C-alpha cells in the first residue's frame, strides 16, 4: 500500500526492497515511540507513515536536512537601531 | 498582539513548494520570505527563483547545503535581482549561475538576523513588522510528522533545516508558530507544521532572519 500510495517500485527479493522494508519497519517502531508523548486535547503532534517512511533517519538527514546554522546576536531592546540597510 | 496572525490570510504567501531531493531548504526559506515581503509592500505576489539563489549564492553549497544568513548576506552585498521562477525554474540540482535577460527583478535593501531564544514574545511582534521569518530548526523528527503541534522530540542548538514562519496562533491551550516547509503540500498540514511557542522548541528562535524589501 505504501509503494502504491507514494509511487515507489521496489522489486521484492532485491537488496533495495530489503533495505527499504527494514527502514519502513524501523519507522513504524519510531512512530510508536514518538506518539507515546502525545496527549489528547492539547493538539500534540502525531507521527506516522508519510512519504519519508522508507528512509532511514541518516538517509533522511543526508537528503533533506542540509541547512547549517549561524550564530546571531541576541535580540535586545536597542537592536532595532541598527537595521542592516543602506 | 492579535491572538492569531497568519500572512496567508492577507493573500501574500505563495503555494507550498517541494525541494525534492535538493538540500536547498535554506534558499527556499529566504526566497519565500522575500516573495511575501515584496507583496506586503503592495506589489503583486510573484513566485521568485529559488534556483537562482541555489546556483549563484557563492557562500553556500547549492543543493548540498547552505545557510539562510549567508544567502541574505549575499543578496544584500550584491543587490542581485531575483527573477521570476518561470524565468529561472527549479531543477532540484545545483546548476551554473546565469542571469536571464529580464526587466523584472526583486532585490533586498537589507536584512535583520537575531537570536530570539527566550524572547519569542518579541519574535511575534517582529513577524508582523518584518513579514515571514526564516528560521533554522532541528527537524530530524519531522521525518515522521503528520500533523498537530510539535512540543517534543527535537533540540535547540542543533539546527539542520531552514523553514519560514508565516504566522502564530495563541487561541488554544498550546500557542504555536505556523511554519511553512518545503517538502510539498502533501506533508504535514498541507505543507505546514505547527511548533509550540515559548520554549524555543526545535531551536526555532535561535537563528531568525528576515529580508527588508
């Protein structure tokens, strides 16, 4: 169902199928853990199967999480005086 | 401050995009912020070229990664005019920087960049004053996100993803930021994710920036 829903075509019996199946099964375990922190009534996040469920966390990080952060000055009341404008 | 505010309600936010397998989230958040800042000034809402920033922002690594602050620094230093997306379309791979002949372009006059951790109240004011805010977050657990308000499972000071805050909502028991992502409209809440306000969840207030158009 996942393959159909997200337009994947992994041939059963191949290495790729095994890898993706393992990543998918790990995702299901992860969802259980993540959802155990959710409480009814306060709008907590829900976690489950989506288009990334056949990726391992490392693969997901390598593909999609490529931003680096930079240190910025802490905001203070006087900061508004120094907009970086010509 | 209003209890709820979202730049989408003013019709100045372009539709959610997909970065596909290109690690150019940093460029998406910056360009999408400029699109809205430009429209807020009374101009038409125009889709600007993310690919132009991916290809040309030399202090970054294109689809291999980059930073919102570096991109804004580059835009501010060079006064490059961002062309329309239709003239410099997204290819999902880093390409050669080029300058299509175009009479239209949007450049920035400056930018602001601050750490608002422990000052998310002020950050809400700045969202209204400047327009959408480009932020970096720890989004590792977002791989599995379906909807609702993120309150756990991520860290501050470990940012790895850039997104754009378009609004906030404080009408319910848990106040939250309304955050635009670049993983397509089928992810999360029609492409958006909600992050709890007030505890610097996922480091959302650590690196906050906005372009001035």
